């Protein structure tokens, strides 16, 4: 769980699971509410380096009672185009924290890629959230939530 100086692992396999926290009030009409995916840098835990319960770890217990849902790297759209503006690409970055080696972020940048993180337009963000949330149904729940999310800290998974 703790980093202990371990290196960043840049490569993500398409079938690698990603674990995302959610609250008991985050399901709408059978799918995860679009507001659960935050931008920029939506935070998840890598399944290659963790178990679902690790996404709920906090020394202060701030995530107790939340749930964990699984998505796969291949569930993320690679590119979303928009009629009146640039397309955006989406990719994963392993961004370990001292207390969470598996911490990773869903990132975006304008296409063609420049190597600079760019927050997508509101239209692209909403399309991304809708596409991903449609896949996040009850079958993807790994730990059921028993309380609502109170506040989200986007710097942690």
C-alpha cells in the first residue's frame, strides 16, 4: 500500500482494473452518477497494484462506509471530438502517493498531443463522464457503499 520509494510504472494494460470510490447516493437509474468522475485528473487506484479495499484506506477513516466500483483502462474513451473545438485524448498516469502506491489519475490533453495536461471543455467533460458512467453499473461494484459521499478530495483516489 505504501510507496516506500517504489518507481512509477507508466504502462497500463487495457484490461487492468481501476478502482473508484463512490457513495451510496451516487447511483442514478442503475448507473454511476456522472458527477463521481472529477476533472482534471480523476483519481483511481490501479488494480495491478492494489485490491478494491485499498481505495478506502485512510489513516483517519475518512472513506469508511464508501464503496468501490471497478472500471477497466479499456473502458476509457481514447479520444472525444467536439464540433466546435479541439478533440481531447484521455490516458492513465501512475501518480503514487506516499501512503498509496497504486494511486493513479485519468488525464486529458488536447489532440494532437503536446505533452501538456489540458482540462477538457465542459462539453467534452460531460461526454466523457456519460460514456464512462454508462458502463459503471451495479455489476461493477466491488464493495457496496453504506453512506453518501460528503466531500470529495480530488487529490486522493
